[in-house]
């Protein structure tokens, strides 16, 4: 079995693969909170586009159709571990279970606040 980055252990539960035990435990807590009516609309692995793909200009083909320009730089995305609505406040919560705050994650966290006005709740 291949050793995971940062020594996390993948876990499968309810047909869902979790990247770490910590993420799995948080899912179980959130699922229980949803069953007790504390939160609603629990979603896992929700993508947010932080920077769109950068492309060359579109061109017009020989038969008049538009050809999308070649991708120069792919989009930058952040994938939230969990997104849910806190019933008591009506607030949408974006949550990430972190064991290690990498430089990439810190930049994406800042871009989430800048682009969407969302502060990520770190667990």
C-alpha cells in the first residue's frame, strides 16, 4: 500500500473515500448534526473556481464556426471538504479539515476571501 502524503490514512465510509481519518470523523459529526436539525444541505467536495483558465483569443474557422483559443494556463480551483447551512444563523459554512496548512492552501484560502468573500472554517 502506498504511503499517503503527510501520513494521512484514506478511509471509505458510505461509499465515500475520505483523504484522512480527521475528515472522516468530521463527516460523521456533520451527518449527525444534520440528522438532529442543526445544519442542512450538507455537501462534500464542493469546487470553487478561483482563477478562470487563460486562453489564446478565439478564432473563426474556415466555415464560420468559432474555435475556442488554446488553453495557456488552466483554471485554479479550491475544493472544499464540506459546505452546509447553519440553521440557527442561516449562514453557509465552507469547511476544510486541515492537518497541514500548505503554501498552496494558504493562497487558495486568501483567494476564496478575495473572490467570494468566504472565510474558510478550518477544523
